[in-house]
């Protein structure tokens, strides 16, 4: 079986500035891979480059054996890649139901949309209770659940999450991380997760990557990285 | 009292035209965040397309009006695709796009003057029936404008709430980045929004053609009125644009009762100033389309 995601020599940035510098990465089907790093290490740029939100300066992105380098987000969604952006990626003026329907914008079959909404409600029952509520009026944790639910609406094989714990209370962070494990275990979705919360990011991962100033510093076991001395050396 | 009633009727007629202008402008700005000053010349394009169809080709009025609307939709989409979009794709700031929009407006006005001369073009055989209702005169055009607002608002509301494209437009107006992330082709949706917004303004333009005739600069005032209406009502809100349109139309018309006519063009901007002071987000901001 081919790897789910293969990144070779990815260079990306904004204008003349290169933020991610020659990163190689392989993610196998069913894995949860956490990308760690300081602010400005290039984590978000890496994800946006993979998903096609920014143009790569060079490098290749492969998904399930196909070259998806430079493809648009709408094409990537159709292929089976979804992104949960940083900072509650929802439509704040629309209802929970409308947000979920828009999450499934690439899906034309109404029965499939209904089935996936039911699945999201199964995963996050609070969203069903509040399906008529305007997204921007939900609590931070509920907005994050909605953002994850929206990404699941396209039925992705690879789910990319950019700091889903940011700004959440510790209990809610646990709930979000549990839902990531659940999505991975029950739906078989491969997860590429960027996290600043080291403890939670390492606890949920099968493998950890550390980025520093746009280059890959570590790629291996989360348990080894969790060793205090090593963490101090890395950060 | 008779004068007041007549000014009220006139205000409702003008307000309907302003509401249409505000609906189109608000839809474009609320969705794409482009301050589309070239909306004015596109408005004039609609009037000239209808005028050519009716006068040169001798087509029936309804078909000529439809040609005006279609012409504006095409011109609006072309302006986005050929002018604004390339600027956006290069990552130009919204200020640069604003300057482009002003420049485009001036160039298109000049092209219209070259093509049609500055003279007023009218449809000679057309006269609107007039009805006498007690102390006031009501023209068929005024009634038509009110009916047009009702029809356009109903169609737009259904389109935005019930169709896939409508949902995509709402999404784009809320958060452009997220719209791309869920797989919406934001360029295509922007193009559609420019076509629809221009088509809505074209309905007002056809009424102006029938009422006053067409001139190359006939869109100059309407673009500012559209801006005032959309901002006063709350950008991107359908009820807001309608309320804003009627408010501006009525205040402008009733203002003539006590204020000298030379102030008429300033009334809308005084209203804008007052609303901005009291409710900067617009009267209907926060209400959904």
C-alpha cells in the first residue's frame, strides 16, 4: 500500500520570504502524526502549502500515490484531503446546520450529506442540540467541534488540523483530542496535526515531527521526544 | 397635505429604484469586499443595451429590458474577470483595487460617451400611463419599480437560502479563506455575484431609461446612492438594502417639502452621516439575508 501523504523537499513562504525550507515527510494510512514547533517555525505554512492554500516555491506533494502539487483546495477536497484551519474555522454568521452543509460543499448527493451530518452529530451531540444556533455564538470549544465536523463532511482520508487546542480550556482540549482519536480509530482517517500543546500533541500521536525555522529537526517516536532532556534540547 | 402625499408617492418610487441599486451594490460588496465604482457605468450599459434593442432593433419593451439586464450581467462579470480578478490574483491590496475601480469607472464613462455621444437617448414612443388616486398622481413606472423590488428581494432571498450557489455566496461573504477551505471556487462565485449584482442594478437602469432617458454619465449619482443605501441598511443585508433605499428615497423626497431643491443631492449623504454616527454597522446589520 502506498503512503497516504508524501512530501519531498517542500519550500513555501510568502513573497520573497521562505518559511518552510526543504521539508520531507511521509505519513502512512491510519497514522496520527503531530507536527510541533515554536511560533514561526513554519507549521501552519507547511499545512497551507500541502492543502494548496499557498503556492509552493518548490517541492512535491503526493497523496495516495498521486501528485497533487499545486492543486487547488477544491481539487484536494475532492481527492480526500480536508483542513481544519487555526482559530475556529467556521462561518460565524451562519447556523451550525448551514456550516455543516457547507463543509460538505464538494458532495452533491443529499443523502450522503444527511448521513455525514448524522455522523458528526453522533461524534459531537452538542452540535445537534444547537444545530439552529449561529456559529459565532457558540463557545470556543463548540466552535472547534463544529470546525472539525465541517472538515469531516467531505469524507476525507487525510484530515489536517492546525492547532485545534488553541485558546481552549484544558478540559475542552482533552475533549477535542479524544475526538481526534475517535475519528482516527472509527473512521480510519489519517491525521496530520499541528500542535503547540506539547503534552497533548505527543499523547495523541503515533509519530512526532519537530520543525525549527522551517526545517525538520526530528521525525520519530513521540515517547522518545517526550523525554524531558530531549524536549529541552529541541525547544 | 396634497403636496405631502405626492412627495410620499414620489419618495416611494425613487426609494424602490434606490433599493434595487443598494441590493446589487450590497451583494457585490458584501460578498467580494470590492468597492465597485464601475457599478455606475455598468448601470449605464444596461440602459444603452435596452435602448439599442428597443430603438435600433425595434424589439418589444419587455425583451429590450431583458437584453439590458443580460447586457449588464455580462458587463459586470467581464469587469470582475478581466479587471478586478487579475489584481486580486497578484495579491494587490484593497486600496489598489479601489483605485482601479475608480479608474475603470472613468474609462468606461468615456467609452460610453464616445459610443453614444453625451446627448440624452430616449425611447420615443414610450409614455408611462398615469393613474390619479385621490389627490396624487401615480405613474405605472412607480408601481413597476415597487413590484420589481418585491420580486427581486423574493428571488434573491430564495436563491441565497435554497441553492448551492446561494449558500456559496453566503459563505464567501462570511469568510473568504474558509470558503476556499471547504472547496468553494471563490473566483467563480465572485464572477456570479458580479453578474447578479449588475443584473439587479440594470432593472433600476431600465426604469431610469424609460423615465428620463440614457446618458453616458447616468450612473455617476446612482453608484453613490447605492453605496449610501447599502451602508445605511447594513452591507449585504436584503432587508437592510430595501429599508435603506426607501429611507433615502423618502427623506430625499419629503425633504423637498421644507428644504430648497439644490440640497436634494446632499440629503442622502447627510442621512449617511447621521446613521454612521448612531449605528455605524447600518440599520439592519446582523440580520441574515
